[in-house]
C-alpha cells in the first residue's frame, strides 16, 4: 500500500548515518507531490520529492542523495557518477543488509547482462559521459555503483565503510570532482593498487574484460 515504505523513513535515515556518516542537514522528510508535478523523483535538499508514494529502493536512493549530491556536490555534470553511483550503491547495500541480494550478486548480474539493459551499461565509462544529455543514463548510475563495488573489493568491507564515511566528512557541504575522489581513495589505502579499477571501470571504454 502507498506509504508503507515512507513509514521506514526514520529507519532508513538511521541506517544512512551508520553507513555514510552523520546526516548532513538539520531536518529530513519527503514531499509526495500530486498530479501535474514533474513526474519523477528528485533529491531536493532536506526533503526529496516523489511523484507518488515511493517504494523502499527509490526512497533509499533519494535519501542517500542527501549525503551524495546535496552535501557533497559535484564540481561539474561530468562528476555526476559521484552522486548517482553512490545513491545506486546505497540501494545495493540496503538490499544486502535487509535480506535481499548481496551487492556482489547485484554486481555479477549486471556484469553478465549489462548489455541487455534498456540503456547499454557499457556504452560509455561513468566518469566520461559523452555529453550533458547523458548524465542520467545507466552507465552513470549502475556502472558508477560498480566502480564503488570494485573499490570495496580492493580494500575490504571495514576499510570501505571508513572510506565512505571519511569522504562525506571531508567534503561535507562542499564540491568535489572525480580526481578529488580517486586521489582521496588512493591516499586512504596507500598499499592498494587502484589502477585497474580506474582504468577498466571508471574511465575504460566498453565492457571490462574481468568482473
Ligand atoms: Zn539519483
């Protein structure tokens, strides 16, 4: 029924604080708009707007944008994957921690079938959308989330959590671009080699050869 997911809002915000760090604003909530509004969900600061009562996944996604997109904001549209990749990965993490597919399973399914998505997942790399018209395309969202999953695989679960919380703290209420992010990740885990992650997943053309 409509509003069932909305009842979980406080739980989702608490989960977000555990996962991403302190909630970045003084209030939260949602606005469920009526007919005649935009017709899509939007991560407006403090209270995301939904065209109708959202499901849990969409609610998690839009609330995650309070950290990724509203607090840490992208330097330019080219850095949009920092918003959408994180908000999409938030959905994966929520699923994993609430009895659904693990992020690894979500990743594997996308790797196996990404070319069959309604927008080909491999059509461009997340950090290099071919133009402003493409910043809301699937590679920015799902493949952006895949980049984050590759980082998690590289550093491990605990370090990944610390890394994400450190990122939202470092750029709280500020701008950041893709290079800020990659150099931050490298400084956080100086013993790891992220070259394949950046080369194949973040900037690479086409489907990476190995999952
Ligand atoms: Zn989004």
